[in-house]
C-alpha cells in the first residue's frame, strides 16, 4: 500500500470502453482507490465515462479507439494516442483489459518501459475467425503478452490455448474467477413463482454472443408455450464486426415474441423478475452476466464452449447447449419450461452458494493488488540499490 503522506502512485486502467471498466471491473477500481492509489481510467468516452468519475471517484481520460476499426491510419492514431497519454501522465503501473487495449497498450508500455499486466477476458473475434489480419493480431498479442509482468486469464481453456500458440512464453499467468462478483450488491432473491416463466439474455447485441440463436429458438417455442417470456437486454450499435443492425432488431420486435429492453444501467431488477439467464455465446472469458444472475439465485443456460462451460455446474447450477445451434438451444429452453418450480429453486440456491465460495470479487482484487504491490516494491529496492 502506498504511503499516505507521499504522492500516490498513478495506476492506469486501459480498455476499449468505459462501459466495460464500470460494469465489469468496478471492484478492482474501488480496491485500488481505497488502497491509496491515484486511479485513471483510459477508455473511449461513452455514457459510463462520467459514472466512473461521479460514482467511483476516479479520473477518466478519453481514448481514441474504435472496437472494429482495422485501417492502418486509424489504428496508428490509436497507438499514438496511447503513447502520448502514457508519456504525459507517467503511470507507475498499467492494467490492460480487452484485446485492443492488451495489444496496443502492451506495445506502448513495452516501448516506454512501464510495467503492466494484460487481462484476457475473452478471445473475441480475432480468435473466433481466421484471416491474414487476425493472424497478425494474434502475433502482436503474443509480443505484448511477453512483456507483461503477469497475464490474467478468466478460464483455463484460454490459458492453455495461449500457451499452445506461443502467445505467452515464460510470462507468469494466473487464472481468476472472471472479474468476480460482489455478493452483497447482487443479493439473493427468491425465484418468481410462475407462470409465466421468464428467460432473459443480457449481452451486447453482436452475433458472436449467440443472439440470433436465442431469438430463433424463442420464436420456435412461442407457438407451443405462448405464456413464456423471452427478454433481451443489452446495448445495440456496438463497434464490432459482428454487430447486429438496428433494422434486424426492429424486425424481431415487430414479430412480437422477443421483448428487447435495450441497455439497462442496472440489470438487477430484471434478473430478480426472471427465472433463468440465457447466454449461448460462441466463446467467453468468464461471462459476468452468468455470475451476476447466479449471485441472485438464477440458474443459466449457456453454450458448451470455453468460459461459458466454466460458469455453471451442468445439471446443478445450469445447463449446456451446443454453440451456434438453434435446435440445441431450443431443446434446452423447452426442458427448462417443463421443469417443476422446486427444481429451479434448488438450481438457483446452488448457483448462489457457488458464487459465495468461488467467485467473490475480493479474490480478484487481492490478485491485482498483489501483483501491483510486488512490482512497485521491486522497483523501490532497485532504486535504493542504485543510489547506494
């Protein structure tokens, strides 16, 4: 912990969205702030940027970075913006989140000799699809990781893949329980007594999350189970190569089966009213929406892919379906529609117990603070030796 009578060391968190930092890593931000560090969030400006300042009481700096941008000029500007910001603010340590931030900020930190960590919160489009461009991205990712003090993963599948592809080499790595959950903020609530049985999917509206499969399965089931409700919550207009257009979303709403509720700053009231969370994603790090739902006592249907499969205990706290398969998801949704209420209650209670035992955000905060403090102590010892 930094000395209170000294100028607090600056720690910078870099991400491709303020939304991501506010919603997924507020525990780390608060832990750093409460430990006496000066915390700066460097991310593109969005609706959550001011919330970082007003609610979490840390600083925000706007970063020019587009999630789906691929032009050399635009990406060069992003890297230059990072370099100039790091030179100006001179952070003692940098925590990187999301692929572009890991790569670009990692490269910039290596160039400027600033210690940093990368957080692999999911592999994203660059690993789900293959092309010359994405192969180059993966090579740069490996170079950035090899200069990090530590690489944090959110599931063992991703860690093993990076090792197999040589994207990490000898850099130390740690598998964390996702971003962790505050079990008090996401407090347990009893299962609603139906009918109707309500499914809810909380995700960015991009194809790689399995949104289309969810919509198609809901529409197939509607004829047989007209009382069932299918909710979709999440931001549209995402900067991603697989983003779903507003026109397609409008068509879904007009057909009258799916209830699209838009982006919600607080999903807790909706999770409390729902029975089961659904996330048929193609790949995740550790899906926070599943953990939030579990903390509130909601089981989940997730796809049998890295990250998602680790977020549930199949048959106990949730169920698995095949990724990319509307038929498989439809079958699992139907099986849940036919479950007795007591079975949903037991699954929800088991999900909550697992959160308390394995996914408390205190575990994650301790890991980040430990890595940071170890690095700063090493730097202090070297400084003392150099001046002796």
